[in-house]
C-alpha cells in the first residue's frame, strides 16, 4: 500500500467513525452554517467522486462531472458507511495513466483533457475529502455533535505545521 493509499484509508476510516456516531436525524438535518445542506449530502459528494475514479479506472478516462448523485448515501448513514468501506477495500490498485476530462466551462466544445495517473488522482481525492470533512466538522458543530477525532477535517500539512508551532 502506498503512502497516499494509507493516508486515504485512514482519512476515510475517520469519516466512518464520525458518521457512525451521528443519529439518523443529525445525518440528514440541514445545517445552518452549511447553507442548509446536510452532513449526509457532503458524504454523498465524497463518495460520488471516488465512484467516478473507480468507474473510469478500467477505461483510463475519468470524468468527475459524471457523478451519479445517488441520494441513498446522503439519506442513510449505514448505506454510506458500507460504500466508504468498499471504497477503502478497492483503493489499492496499480498506478496507471489516466485522462481527466470535463467541460468545466459548461460547453462540451470547451472540454478539458488532462493526463494524470491513479496515484495523483488518489491524492486529489484525499485533499478533496479532507476539504469536505472540514465542512462536515462545521456541520457537526452546528448540530451539537462534538465527538470528532483529533485532526478531523484538517490537512496533514496543517497538522504538521501546528505541531511545530506548539509551545
């Protein structure tokens, strides 16, 4: 397992712990400080991005814009946990060349095509996941849930910096 895969598995494990500690109502409750989005919606978005990479891996072409947006992971914490555990079990794969495609400007004629590789995309998804976990942290505070693991939603580089600055 590469360092990126190990960091990602650990990060996703932290996410599972937090999700598992929420009530069903808290998981789907709109959070005022998240523009009335739920924690479940952020979890679903994280899952969607991983599924895009997983679905594009065999062909070598990944399009993060083609997310399925299945509502089940945002409405059911147990369903989301099962999907995250499945993602963790599948992240260790050979590094292969990939092509990221997308019409980020809104028009398919402006399609962007960027060569990348599997490990680089895992690193992107690690950063993306941490970003959304930071938002989930805000949502947890909004609903009064305070059982977050140390460093939840904080980038590893920030944690390292903070440890150097500690008295």
